[in-house]
C-alpha cells in the first residue's frame, strides 16, 4: 500500500481495533471483483473473499455488500460462509444473513413503466443484452466496441428516455451499461438506512468503484471513511483511493489484523455481530 494511503488509514484502523463493533460496507462488481464480460463469472480478486470470510468469522465486523445486482446473485460468486448481508439493486432489496429477502414494493405506474421498458427492448431485439431485476432492468455493454456501445446506447435510450419520464423511473448510467429503475432508493439511501440501525460510535467504511457509489461516499461524510477502489483515480467524493487488487487486499488484511490483534479487548462485546 502506498505510504501516504496507509498513514491516512492508520487512525481509522486504530478505532476499528478498539471498537466492539465495526461496519464494512462494500460494493461488489469492480470493487471486490474485477469486471468480467460474462457477469456470472465475475469472481472476487484472488484472496479477497477469504480475508472477508475471516473478517466475518472474527465476529467484530458487520460486513454488508451493497450491489447493483439482484441480491441473491452476489452470494454464489462471493462464496463465503457465513455469508454477509447483501443489499441488492442499489439498495431496493435486502437479503439478511438468515436468508430472508425484503423486496421493494412497486406501485402500478412503476410496474407499467418497467414492462414498457422491457417491451421496447423486445421491439429493438435487445432483450439478450438485459439483466432483469426486482424493480429494474439493466442493459450491459461491457466487451463491445466503442461503435457498438454508441449504437446500443442510442437504441435503448430512444425508447427508455420517454418511458422514464412518463413513468417516473430513474435512468442510471453505470460503468458498462445503463439501467432503468424504480426511483425509491440509491446506494446513499441504503447506507443511511443501514447506519441508522448501528451505534453511531461504530467505525464504518464504504468501498466502491462506480458512479453509482458516489451517493454512498457522500452518505459516509461525518460517519466513517469512503474509499474509491479503482485502477485509475477519477473525480470522486471518496476520501481515499485504493488500487485493486493489491491495495484492496492490503486494506482487508489490515482490517482483519486490527480485529484479531485486539481480540482480547472487551471479548464480551465480541459476540457475532453478523447474525
Ligand atoms: Mg461497482
């Protein structure tokens, strides 16, 4: 890890070491896992899942994945036990560690808009590019050439823009595609909702890579640290920047070390917080 990053992290990690409970919030694609043209094969960076599993097993950190994917899709890719809590579709869904899944309540106007958006893709013969999720449809163009992306984007947006306007849906561009979705929540709302359930003294971190993570970075202000995980730096609201995979693994390794090094500290409070 670059020394300047480590020195910025040290005071925060010190609070993690001495807290009875800490919170680690992570995006999945692009943050824990490198992008893959086949989304069902986007496995975590080698070593990352194992450290995360050890952090959960240590019992002092509440680990939560906040992803744009449908929440149940994340767990088989991450493949760790016990599994973390997962918020899916940018916070619309919540999959708890006991397996219960909270789905968004969608009104009729939203559902009509989503089925119009689906019909538009069918009319354009583009349904094969789409991922259908609870309250959302995402078109993916990772792996296509620049010209193909331009063409695909133009064809999708030609129909989706008026549908979004008419139905009150959000259009959300992300790294590798565009999404039309119920406008109830973004990752910032998910972070605020989650943190409202946690003691304000619990040190918290959010790690993400995408434009959709910016609202979550802002939600961390005054509440913990926000970390951009990305091979190249870009303009961001995040306080720190880590280059994956090495600095990500260093970060997770340091987190685990802090939790285990001080394991004897207040062992009574170290009951499993992930349950
Ligand atoms: Mg991401």
